[in-house]
C-alpha cells in the first residue's frame, strides 16, 4: 500500500510541540490559567482568600518605622514580616482605628488602637473582661515605661495554647487628664508554649520604642 506524503505528515489539531509541554500540559496556557485562578479565588473567597493563597513577603528592614497615627511611632524588629500595617512614609495610619500585625516564626505582635476615656489599667481590664475567662494560668500584672515616657500596663499569662503578653497604653505622657483622653493602644504578643524567651529581647526593644505623637 502506498501512503501519500501529505497524509502521512498531517498532525492532529490538538498536538502540542514538545518544547511547549510540561507534565503533558501546554505551558503556553499557564499564564492565562493562573490569571483565571486568581480571579476565581477573588470571586469565591474574596481578597482574603486570595491573600491566603499567594505568599506575600514584606520583611522589616533596618531603619523602617511603624506609623501608629498622629505622629506616634514604633520600631519593629528587623527581619519580622509586616502582615498588616503602615510604615512611616506610607499611606498613613489612624490611631483610633489602628491595626498592625507583625510575625516571625511562632511569634506574633498585634497592635490595635481605639478611643477610650480612662486609664491604661482600666482599658486593659475592659478588654480582658469583654473576652471572658481565657483559661490561662500563671498570669501576672505589672507596668513598663517606654523610652518616650509612656507607661504601659502589662498582663502576662501562659497555658496549653502558648505564652501571652498584653500591654495597654494611653498614647500621651503628662497631666492625668491628657493621658486619660488620649487614644488607647493594645499590644498583644503571642508565642508557642515555652517559646517567649526566644523573642524576649526583640519584644522588649519594640515595646520600649513606642512613642506618642509630637502633640501628645
């Protein structure tokens, strides 16, 4: 039987050249496929789902400073990831609607700012009361003073879920009436059980670096 050359050379319509194949798939369609996946994640799960699916890297570098709003600042630990928040020179932050999250391995530092009329101790009491009993054991309370003169009230505790430190500040230093009317800042440090000592120096330096705004 004679096979005509043009018929023998004919290739299937869906044939993909070997240089464009990867695991049997056409590599030329990958870009469009990933774009479609991103759009689908955004539509199905919202942008939170998209953020969870795509790794973001925003590592703190030496010299960078957190913007806490109205001129207030803090120096984050170098090498930690800024997962949420604004650096000085960025879009700006509002002290009474502040949300910052820093992470490093098994530790996190979260900052939340709000309006509160009263002392730092009363603010911390209200926060803990609103959350109910935590079930943690071995808790203790004390105070710390930052390099700028802010006095924070510290509540530490530990339990099966890990080590926890909550520090409440009023973002002003000076007369009692000015302090009580200033915005409140809650700093929450969380680590795996028995791991706080690994991060203790970085956390202490961060807390000492917190400064109120120039007008405070």
